């Protein structure tokens, strides 16, 4: 009896479940993921978020054109910055309207044809002109995936959707130098870690001459202007299409940076737009 009972006791011991320390990491049981909180949401645990943050930082900051990785870095490093920005929006009637309406910026929600008919110095016309000169569209912003709270996820999405408005109002084209300059501005204005990380490591992609111009001309402007102007997360840009750009800058407390070197002159962009329109058999105002 003694010889048979010991193996049975050992077998019973082996069948006992192992205590779980950190479910999904040290446990053999599969992690139990919560359901998505909004369309496109991908719930991650803290370890997965940290791993994704490091990986996206290594590749994304080295190549700012990888918008998907820069977006993942923004999602996973936002931390307390998003609740703080929500407080900023809730403290202002305009910000509260944005949180209530949750507008999006893309070619389906914004009438680009109408904006192109606005007077020359209006914000809406300046935005369309900036898109044409830079050869970009408002449909390239990555959706938010890794912010768990739906309202905070929208605030991150709003930041991405409005990024081109910051380019427009600051008269900065798309290139590494000006993108990094704008990241300094965004970090000073919004305090998002992804903007600070991009500002810190982005200059590594510039040559010595470009770095010198960035540090001596654009960084001082970005830090001063970004830190003293109105917090841009609470600006309802869609209500200002017909507003004079200079008046809008004055309202927001923004002044122009040092003149930028545009890769395509405005007249060249206008001629290219007209040529494309003629090829498609339609009229266009330039």
C-alpha cells in the first residue's frame, strides 16, 4: 500500500495548477485580452506596449516616413500627456465642442473644392495650397490602435489629423529639417512624448549644415512660439476656414519661423495643378 500510494500522491501533486505570476508572461495559460474598446483598437498588456514602443522608436525615429511606426510610438508612449490634453480641452468651450462632435479631417469630411474657391489669404485656401505644394493629401494619417480609452484615443487621432494645419499656419514644407522643427514646436505646445523623441533623434538624419541651421534658427523659434501660443489641441480648425490667416495667427499667438526653402515654388505648383486639370479636361482656378 505504501508503494502504491506515493506515486499517486506525486501524480496528484503534478496535476495541481502552477500559481500564476503575471498572466500571459510567466504563465502557461493564454492571456485573456479584453474586447476592443473602439473600432481598430488593439488591446495590449504593459509588456507588449513596452516592446512595441522600443521597436517602433528604433525604426520609426530613424525613418520618419514610416508613419505606421511613428504612430505606434505615439500610441504607446503618450502616458499622462493625453489626460492632460483632455483637461485642456474640457476647460475651454471650443475644446468641449471638439470632444462632443469628434470631427475628422480627410477628403471625405472636408470639401477641398470649396476651400480652393475661398479668398487667397484665408486659412482654408492656404491649407489647400499647402497640400498642393507638398503633394500630400489629408488621407494619410494612421489610425490610433493602442490607446485603450476611447476618448483619449480620439485626442491622439485629432493631433494626427491636425498636424498638416500646423505646417500650414507655420508656413513649413515637408522635409526632415522642417518636420523636426515642427516636432520641437509640438512638444513645447502639446507636451506629447512622441514629439519630443522625434525632435531629439530626428536631427541625426541631417548633415552638419542642416543641423546648424535647425539648432540656430528653427529650434529657438519653435520652443518660444510653441510654449507661449495657445494650446492647439483645442482649436476647432474647421470653424476657421474663412478666417484670414494673419488674424488666425494673431489669435493663436503664433508668429512666422525663419523663411523656409520650398522644394517647389508656388508658381510651379500652380502650373503643375493647371496642367493636371487640363489633362483631365476640367477648369481650375490657380
